[in-house]
């Protein structure tokens, strides 16, 4: 056993004794992990592993590789390497294929030495006590279990949005993160985008009067569903399909279930409602100052779902929620639509990252020193690393990610149950995180997991 491992065990013990809310400092890096980042003292480097290195996972991994006080020591993916990924992402990704072997090569090339470990099973990473932090970029049905296990093992966590597959999963993740006192960042990177921060500060400082309405627009499904008479396909070499499914029900393999397109299957995701919604609903929560709570009413405004086939998520999203402060929030499939804030004295829109407003003067408005200033981060990955080192809360902590993802789940529940007025609205209690007028809706807050997996 080397000294770094002993140090980490001591660190973990300290954290456990210190209890909830304490955040441990990074410990010594294993000597085997020393690479290019030689100018940074080993004691200040954070050892890091990427779980899920598909499209976004590789992006996240590259972002952490570029931090010179981070040492990526391991990657994990149930896919060895896939050309399915290759042609889907080729242009944007230097022609690299995705999966654990290409990811390992990217890491080894980056450090100009071999040494990155590559695993199929994320539990091999969880059990290593020489790893400080993990990035979880698996499909949504595979966020909760690795996050909870990582938290229990004292690892800091960057986890992609949408945080969870269900409200119950999200709450369990928050509890674990808080109980074991680890630093957590949700991958809602608009929290680290000054354009969105500025708009939220304008709204919070009353520049459009009293906020009345928030409109969020999301893109349509961007992949055609396979034909209705789709046939199962042989599982490709190099893919551990049983592990890909994990806690989801067993079903025969088809390529359009898995890479990227898992987004369109309700067993793995909430569709664009959660995939894209998680970003904009998160900004809505930020502007409305409701980061640690949520709306009290949800209703369907005419969502559409496919009648049958492999893709099961909404083809048209449209729901409305209402907060206790009277603010109305809508989410609608409208690829060219804006994110819009309406107040008693004006409005602000963001479309394609560009802001317009009424009055126009808001666009050049300055937030004064005595006004409300929101959490400032301009780089989501860097913010995570800085917060580990400084023992402080990130731009998008677990509770915040959970609350915005919950709204997407609750919208999905209202749309699935076609809950419309009159008399059809779902009433939500954000304190107890239960509906007060529908047992059927409450049953949709959690899901059974396929054995042996459980929260
Ligand atoms: N923040 C953003 O802007 C953003 C953008 C894209 C995706 N995402 C999120 O990232 C996550 C992944 O999306 P993607 O587009 O990269 O999907 P993807 O299908 O391209 O990649 C997921 C990867 O996870 C792997 N995987 C599946 N089960 C695994 C397991 N048990 N252990 C290890 N690896 C496993 C898959 O083999 C695949 O390589 C999703 O939650 C998605 O919402 C976020």
C-alpha cells in the first residue's frame, strides 16, 4: 500500500467523523498518477475518473484533462469502442470514437505516458481509494446509483443533467451528497454562463417589475424513430448490454435504444422534457429565486406521445406550472422559441444566447454594487475543481439540480396523465415532495429497479 492510499483512508475517516456538511480537502496523488501537470504539487492535484465516456462524457473528460491540477487516472464505459458513435459525432470530435478504449488513449496521449486504467464496471472506480472525484456522464437511468455509491465512498461528483430519472432518485442523491459531505456539481452549465446570470440578476433586481410569467422553449426530438416493426439486433462485440441496461427493464437490443438515442425511451430518460428542459427550467428557477423549492401546480397543455414503437417519450412537450408566488412557468416544444421572462414593467428574451428586452435599455443595464449579485462562475468544470479545493458549494449543487430536474419530471407526469383543468391540475407540495390530489401521480415519483440494482 503506498502512502497516498493511507492518506486517503485517513482523509475519509476524518470526513466521516466530521459528518454532514463537511467537505474534505483533496489528498495526495498516487505517484503512478504523476504526468504532464508536473508544475502543480502532488498534494494540490485532484485524482479523477470519468464514468461514461460517450458523446458528452468525452467532452467532460477533455474539460477535466485540461485542468493542470487534475490528474485523470481512470475511465469507465460499458462500451469498448463504437463506430456508431464515430459517425454520429465524428466532425465535432476529431474523428475519435467513443467508449473506454478511445477514452483511455486520449488520456494516455494527453499525459504522454501509459497509465490510465479503463473499466467496464464503475464499481471498480468506486472501490479505489486513490481517486478523489468522478464525473458521471452515463445515460439518465444510470446517474443515481453511481452518484450515491461515489458519495458514500467520499468522492466528489460532477454529474450530468438531468440529475435523475425520477424525483425519488433525485432526493436520494441529494441526501447521500449531503450526508457524506462531498462537493457536487450538476452539469447544468448555464449556471456558469454570464449571459444567463445577467438576465437572472435583472429579473431578481426587479428590472421588469414583478415577475409574472416564464416561458421555456425546447427543441424537438432530433432523431427519427425506427420503423414500428423494428426487429431486435445482435448485441455488438464490445458492448456489455446487460450493464448498459442496469436498473432498467430487460428488453432486446436495438442500436436506437442506446447511444445518444436513449433520450427517446422512457425507461432511460424523460425525453426532451428532461434532456433540454433541465437546462432552461434551471435558469427559470434561478431567476425566480426558487432554487430550493418548486411550483405548486402542474397541468398538461396538449402534449403528444407516440402511439407505439421503440421511442416512447413525448413528441410534443407542453405543460404549465404555477409557483406559490403566482409566477407561471411553461415548457413547450418550439425549436425557434425563446426563453422569456415577463414582468409587470417589461420583458426579457434570450434566443440563441442573445438577449432582447423591453425596455431596450435593460440590455446595457449595470447591476449596482448594492443590488443582488448571483453566484459567479464562468467555467462550470473549473468551478467544480475550485470548489473541491476551497471546500465550498458549487454553482449547481445537488439540491438545486434536483429541484430543477424534478420540475421536468412533474411536467412529464402531468402530460402523461393528461391532467388538464377544469379540476385536472396536479397539486404539488414542494416541502413533502408529494402530490396532494393524485395517488396515481405519486406512484410515478419512483420506479422499481431491475435486480440486483437498487438505490
Ligand atoms: N450538459 C450538457 O449540455 C449535456 C449534453 C449532452 C449530454 N448530457 C448528458 O450526459 C449524459 C450522457 O449523454 P450522452 O449524449 O453523452 O450519451 P451517450 O449515449 O453518447 O453516452 C453515454 C455513455 O455511457 C455509457 N454507459 C452506459 N451505461 C454505463 C455504465 N453503467 N457505466 C459506464 N458507462 C455506461 C454508454 O456506453 C455511453 O458510452 C446524459 O445524462 C445527458 O443528458 C449533457
